[in-house]
C-alpha cells in the first residue's frame, strides 16, 4: 500500500472552507468516510483523499507523496478563514470484512473493507493490488496523475464526486464532462497475456490506443480511447483484450 499521511483541518470555518474546494459534499461526513479530490481550476487532478469525521476537526487521509503539496494548496485558499492545517502522527489501519466498531467502511467499493484512525493495527496479508485491479480502483501516482480528469477515472462510480453540492474548484469542467453523451476515454479493466511494464503504451494496428497500468492475475487497469480499442491490442510483447461490456 502507498504510504499515507493524515492532515488535520481544524477551526470554525473548516466545513465551509472544504465545501468550496473539494469534489464531494462535506455533509456526507455524518455517515462516515468521504472520498474526494482537489482539482485545478481547469478540472484536472491534484490529489485524492479520504475525509474523516473527528471531534472538532476533519482529518484528511492522503498519499504521503502528495501531503505537503496538498497542505500548501489548501493554505493558498485559506485567506481569512478560521482554518488551521497541520500534519498528524496518525497512521491509517486497513482491513477487510465487516467494519469493526470505531472504523469506517471504504466508500469506494464494498469489497475494499474498512479504514481506522485510532491506533489499531490493520491487516497485513491482503493483496490490495489484486483488489484494486479487480474492482478498477485507480491509485494515486499510478492511474491518478496531473493529466487525469476524475470522471475518466471513475470517480462517480467510486462515490468521489457530488453533482448537487454546488461550486468547487474545477466544478465547471467536471459538470460539462458529466453532461456529455458519453466519455470517449477512460479507465477500463483489460485482460493481459504476456508481460509489459506499467506505463507501457497500448497500440492497435500500430496506432496508439491508451496506456497499461496496474496488473494482477492476468488482468490490468488501462486507460483507453474507447473508439480505438478492440481486438488485436498490444503492449510491448503482451496481448491486451477488452470488452466494452466488462
């Protein structure tokens, strides 16, 4: 699993502050974890994270590689709001099965189990990569990069965006993509026969089709141009296949 850092957002304006910035509705914190992203004004990905309800604060569980830049970006927007942003020593614990007391169900998919922030130990013998591939869960820094549009990465399916909450940074572009007839590009679950590194270009008849990403058990997450995808796709020496109904 990617190393995680937990930021603490405190102050009397913390809810309204985050509500105007992130892709999901802060009101959902009353039900548990909220998955969300912070975008550029052009609608591209900056960071994805979990927001965690806490006493007199909101915790943000983010990949450590993005924690410093996320805190800096949030501070840029703070202006005169009564908000404090600080790193904590909290280490998230993850596990599968029924959600234990004091933990929170992962909102992205029922098979992804639970997360806890109270110092307990998580499960260590879980093949998280296999679960992420099987359920088409994009990961920070792999499928989710500064070129990412979140709807192409399945954020609606992952409960990571709310289209009724009102304005947030990047909302206009995201809403326009939502109301297109269909997305022409995006993440898809493919089958792979052979070996190819993550990041390998996928081609068909010598033309670019997309990019291969995380792989497990003969399956992989790929970014595809759906109008070009079909039989005969290759990534390096591997054969790649995809069903539009999958």
